[in-house]
């Protein structure tokens, strides 16, 4: 799986690969990571130093392991987050896009998995009215000539292209849309949670506006709760995830949405294909 094939990836991609490998193994040596990713030992060493400074992991002798406890408000940089589970997110996005029909009004939340859905929807180029609080997602959707794209406004969060606050939050409260695609930082104990009060408020407004609310979350989102609750899982109509999720957690989700649209899953994608 290693070799020079991956040696030229951009730093954000490479660091996401490092974190994904350590997440799967629990810990890894510099030698192991260099062989797996196809980069030099010195490059991997610099990546580990950078990731440690930013709170992603802990250094160990000759390697690293994941941070044992994450701060409730910690969130990865947008460039790195976009590379986590890339193939799984693309597959989730494709599955989400396939559920839409021409003429619908659709909200697209912020986040890399929802962005993957936006790319898949833009590729379909069907007639839709779309609303998003993310400038990057809006740009992707605007590339499709049959999309009417509405950006509700607000203040840009540092380090991202996501808008929160007014006037966008109030505007969302005036909408009734057919579908709302929602992303999330963490799913645990029957709740969706996120790292920011402002993000959580925007998500709640989107959920309230949607007749059909679809959570797009890869398996890594089944993790320890983040800073603030967004809503109960029972408020979500559908979940699109992947088979890497723990079967027990999937069963809990099925129980939470009992009487609603059944949980959707996509085929498992191995780490090798994701890289």
C-alpha cells in the first residue's frame, strides 16, 4: 500500500492519511507511517510535530498515538478535515444526491461530507433551489446551471468558509424546504453535538426548516460528545453513513429513528481504496 505513488500529496492530504492510519492502528511508528504513506522519515517527523502542536495526537518514542482525550471544542483544520475518510464521504455524498428529485428545495449545511453531497448533486445538474451557509458549497452548487443558489448571509467563521449568525439564522427560520442535508461533529448517547454554539444554532434552524432531515456522517463521527448539543437523533429522519460504524451504534440509531425512514448505509470502503 505504500510507495512513491503517494509521495507528492499535499501536506493536508498527507497529514490526514497519517491521522487515519493512527486512528485505525491506535499508534504507529515513523518508519511504519513513512512506508504506508510513501513519504520520507523527515517529512513524517515534521508532520507529527505539527499535528502534536495542534492537539491531534501525542508523540511517543519513534512515533505517535492519538490524543487520549479531546477537548470538547476541538475541531480539525478545514483542509485536513476535508481529507479524512475522503472516499467514504464521496460515497455518502453520491448516495445522498441520488435521493433528490427535480424541483425540490434543499438546504446544504457546512462540512466536508455535505460538501461531497454538493459535488454529487452538481454533477447531476437537476433543477433545484438550494440554500447553504457555506461559501465553498455554494460555489460548487453554482457551477451547475440548473441550480438556484441562495446564500443567507452572516459572519465567516475563522479558518473556514462557513457563515453563522445574522442575518442568516433569522432567514433560515422563515424557510420550509423539502430536504435538509446536515453534517455533524459527533454522534453519541442519542444526541448530535458540535464544537460551536453558533454552528449548533444554525444546524437547529436548518433541521427545523426541513420536511426531510438527512444526516450525512461517516463512521468516524460516532465519537465522544462535542461541546454543545444540536438535537436528539430522533429528530433526524434519515442517516447516511458507512459500514465502518460499530454495529451496536447502528442498532441504537435504528432504534432512535423507529417509525421514521429506515437508516441508510453505503457499502464499506477499505482504507486502501480511500487512499
